[in-house]
C-alpha cells in the first residue's frame, strides 16, 4: 500500500463532523450486549434497581429499609409491607482506541482521516447521551502535534518504562455535548507516524481503563507482531469490545503493475517484486484469509469485527454497520 503523498488533515470540528452526519447521529444512543453498572447516573436505563421516577417492581419490606418507599396502597389491601422499586439510570463508559501508526496514513481516501471522523462521530453519540467518553491513540509517543499536545488536564502521555512507543496520548472521562470540542482538538492533534507494539499498547490500555462499558478499536490490524496478543489483553475486564478494521480501496483492489522496489513505511524493510496477475490473485487470497482469521479470532473471544472501506460514508458505518452489531440503537 502506497503512503498518501498529501493526506488531508482535519483542522477543527467542522472537518470531522459535518451537519449532514450530525443529523444522522442525533437520534442515536449507545447500547451493549451486556449489563453494566456505571459510576455516575446517566441516561441509559439499567436493570439495576435504584431511585428514579419509573416504577420497576415490588419486594418485601426488611428491617432497616427506608419507610418512604413503602407502598401503602398494597399495605391497605394485604396488610403486608412492600417496597416500591424503580429503574435506575446509569452512565455507560465508551472507550475509543485509534491506530496512529504510519501504516494508517495510507490509501485514498486516507484511512486515518476515516478513523478520525469515525471516532468523532462515536464520541458525539456518547457525549450527547451523557455517557463517559475516553479516546486513546496507539502509536509513537511523538505522534502528537498542535494544541492537543499540551492540553494539560485531559491529555496524558501514558507510555511507561518498558512500554515505549505504545500510546501517543489519551483523553479521558468526558461528559456532556460541549466536550465534543475537546474531542476535536485531540483528534486534530494526532499525527500518524512511526510504529508501535500493539501488545504493549493494549497492555497499557487494559491496565489504565476503569469501570465497565464499550470499547471500539479503529485500526487496519496489520501488525507484524500479530494482533492476537494485543486483542487477548483487551477482551474481558467488563468491556464489550468491537474491532473496526479500516482498509482502503487500493488495499482491497491494488492497481500496481510492473517491477517495484517496496519500502515499509514503519520499519524500512525493503522488497523487490514484479507485480503480475497471478501475484495479485495470490495477494487477494492471502488478504481474504487474514481478514477471515481475524474475524474468527474475535468471535471466539466474544468480540465483534466490522471490516469497512475508507471510502464508506461515516454515517453508513455508524447507522448501518454498527447498528447491526448492536453498538448503537
């Protein structure tokens, strides 16, 4: 895959979220295949019993219960004390993980630009519904530029000793629609450069994430070390994990021909090849087998894989693909 020569870089919120996309996103909310108990009250209805205005059930009174919740109408009829129980609304944690390596900066349309717009769209849905939203960028520690690099309270370089080149930065625990501007600044400050260890990045994410919720990983999942060890570290721990594999049209249908000297943009490995029809056919077979293996690996561990082209409209990814997987409703 050839690196984009002059990739488009978003400069602000308007470059990430158009009014057309926002119109698709406004009616949506996040959902999960699991039941999670959040830290704060939010707008997601939970099966947990608590205090709200919506009645759920009755249970017998026990010594020490709050007598303000006794249903006196039932007591008048049955001469027995019962407590009224209500549906409690809780927040849902959404963690969005982006691949900010050099290999993401390829294709036309650019894969990384698609990931940035998808991350902004998902964050918008979460923030509008008062969920806790966090964003993490996997990549070289220097993959930050612009104002987002020094955003103080919310942005932190999470690399630790022994985990160099793992995470470029993070934006954590945002709540409320107005925080979408912080999301835009963070995403626009990312620069996809260099390489990193997916295993080390996933390890850092697993160690630092809090609570329970939904995690969405945006990447092409082309790691020379393999994706298996990294995904094993992300699965479980109370999170519903969705992998969004972003591939460019040129990766799926390459148009290269002739004798070529290829250079890996991440580790500078070189290879001389002659592109022919049999070679392209073999390439497509290997790519198809790789994607199938990734999907099978995810399914066996309770994760979901969505493979999408970078020329797909972002609203199609959110409203169509992710809705079918049960991420949004």
